[in-house]
């Protein structure tokens, strides 16, 4: 089992920045990738950014490319999502995930961007 604890959400004005953190514990040796999904009210869950634990390859949704950056601290088993130039459409609940043979999810952290 892998446990995930997120932090760093909040409210900002458009153009501002936030950094989300996701700390993993438990069977972290079996994690193959970690990242973030988000879900806004009435919308489907969207994969935002992913980092693979092997070579550190990354994936970004087109909507966040050039504004968001995902990174990891292997010593702390923590993944970060740096979000710059935030837009009102980035407003959502952000969920950290980790993949082993099963998906694992954090509890979610709210990000609200006002215009």
C-alpha cells in the first residue's frame, strides 16, 4: 500500500503561482509513476502532469504546458507541482496519484484562481 498526503493548495489571483506537494509513504519502492489529476465541478477528471520514477520522463496536459512543472525529490518520496501564471480555468480539486500494480490517490487539495 502507498499513502499520499498533499499540501499547498489555496486561493490566488490570475497570474499568480502555487506549489503543490505530495508526500508518499508505505511501499514506495514499487511506485512506477506519480503525478496529478484535477477535477472541476461538472467536469471529468483530467490528468495534469506525471513523472515516471525510472528515467524521470514527464507528461503534461496541453492546457498546462509551459506554465506547470512537475519534479520529484526521491530522498523525501515527494513530488511537486509548480504552477505559474495560473488562470481561472485552473480552478479545481487537485489529486495526487501514484501507480504500482494499483492506482493510489491522495485526498485532494483545492486550488482556486480568481480573475
